[in-house]
């Protein structure tokens, strides 16, 4: 789960990490009021669940309450396009107003779960080349990023904080402040079951102080049941409507950018199916695992979700009939396709118990099913349907 910058900054503050004074507004009038209270230069920042806002025009400085009003008026309601939103952008409903800092340097600091490392799976990363071009730095000057893996049993040790601080070229006093920040960040990460915690930029101000000017926090969904205070930070406006629909239907669904819709039972089979679609030259429109049961109702819900994505031009259905027999799957597919008047061409690949009966039912249904035998063959047939 993701949260907004203003919510993440509140969490940082609770953990003793310095952030600028600020408050969130939903109207230009409110924004002006906050700027009056801050009394000084402010920055008006679009609150959406995506980064790259600065370059997209979603972060504007304002020297007076009147300018803050104007900046908020320009940003609120805009469809903000950044390199993380996709070309359609995201509608801005809230802005954060905060004290503008005089920045000497912008650093990067993050804690992230690195699954490729196995046991030592938490990694701290820092760079003295922080700010809006960090992706570029990572791609062209990876040496400018210092990393250290944190063993879960040993925890985060002071020598690791020093290693990062030295890599950032900090002076003695800043090193101490930095050590405090990473220690608190690590505590926050563990206590709230985060999956990503990023401060970018972590600014060194003209006065030499460290200050978190932007932050991003993602949480592990599996940890949410024990954090009601985090769950209530959810903003449904920011979530993909199809993913919300899937969550309510108990279907595991992740929307992707392609045009071959996928309906599969089992997460492993679903991932393999996506791989084979790509191998056949196509692009999957989604990951979808209907679950082991795959009842006719469940199949119908999955159909509705897949066909609500306007990019989908054909559907590949790959079901392994184990405990659930293939003839039951076919009955479910025919019922679902009939109920929602499926107009899209479909390729069905069934294997397992009663497979002959299942295929015969599909072929005789009068619906637009292409039946495939092998998995790769199914992927090729689906891609061929795109024309
Ligand atoms: P994003 O990462 O989405 O582009 P940021 O919050 O990092 O958004 O803002 C972009 C840039 O704007 C920062 O790198 C920093 O230079 C500047 N900035 C952000 N907040 C402040 C602030 N409170 N005071 C001064 N400059 C800021
Ligand atoms: Mg940033």
C-alpha cells in the first residue's frame, strides 16, 4: 500500500526525523491560510501517489500567501503527468504547503527489501547525488550510490551508518544527525512493516542541517492487518479502480499495459502464462489468478474485471482442472461469457480431469472460444488473434 507525502512526513516526524513545517489543503483559500500561518516562502506540492512531480509541474515555490493561492489554484484539479503516472496522468485533489528551505545539497537515502539477497534482505542506499535525477544517477553512475545490507538478526549497526555517512561526505556534526536519522528510519521500517522507505531529497540546508524534503513510504500489504493506523491512510482515489474491484471480488489481479487479458488459476501458472505471451510477441494486459476453486461466479467476476480494461483485445484462459474438473470449468466459462455477452475473442487452454468433455462443451457452445492444447500454442494463438 502507498500513502501520500504529507502522511509519510507525519510518520517521519513521529519517529524524530526532521521535516519542514507544513499542512495539507484541498482548496486555494485553504492554501493561502496555511501560507499566512507559515509566514515566509513556501512550496506548494501536488499530493499524488507518484514521484517525479517536480519535473511534471507539480511542485511550485511561492513567495507570498497570494502566490501560494495562485500556485494551489494551478495545481489542484490538474491531471499531473510524470514519468511514474503513465501518459494519462493523475488528478490532483490535495496540495501540501510547507516552509521553503534554502538547499545547499540534495542527498538520497532509502531502505528497501532486496529479495535477491535472501537472508540479508534489507538494504540501505545513500547517494550524495540525490534529488530529481536519482534514476539517471543509478543508471549512469552507479558508483555514486553507497549500499549496505542489513542482517535482520544483527540489526542496523553504527558502523554501517558511518559507512553511509562517509560515502555522503558529511562533516562530523552532520554524521551524528545522519546516524540518528537512519536509526529512526530503520525502526520505522520494522515497526510499521514497510516495504520501501525513501527520503529524496534529504537536504543539507544552508545552515548545514539535515532535513527530509520529500519522502515516499510503501507498506507490505500482508502486514496491514496489524496496523489499523496505517490502513486508515489508504486513499481509494489513488488506486486503480480495476484493482479495487478485484480486491472486493477476492481475485488476485494486477493491471499491466498490454492487450492480452489473462485468466489463470494459480499464481505460478499465471506468471508462466504471462512469460509465454511475451515470448510469443504479445504483451499481457494483466496478472490474474482466479484462485484454486474457480467457481462459475468467480470466473464471471474475473471476466468482468478483464473486460473492463479498454486495452484488452483478446483473452487467454489457462486453467488447470485438478480438484475442479475441466467440465465444471467449461460450464463456468460458458455461463460467464453468456451473462456478460463477451464480445472479445478468447483462447482457452484446459488440462486435467475430464479435459475432453470440457473442450467438447466449449466447441459446441457457439461462443467465440478458440481451443488450444499446449501452453505455448495457446499464447501464440492469442497473439495471432490481435492481427
Ligand atoms: P518529486 O520527487 O515528486 O519531484 P519533491 O518533493 O522531491 O518531488 O520536490 C522536487 C524538488 O523540489 C526537490 O528535489 C527540491 O529541490 C524541491 N523542494 C521540495 N520541497 C521543498 C522545500 N520544502 N523547500 C525547498 N525546496 C523543496
Ligand atoms: Mg523527490
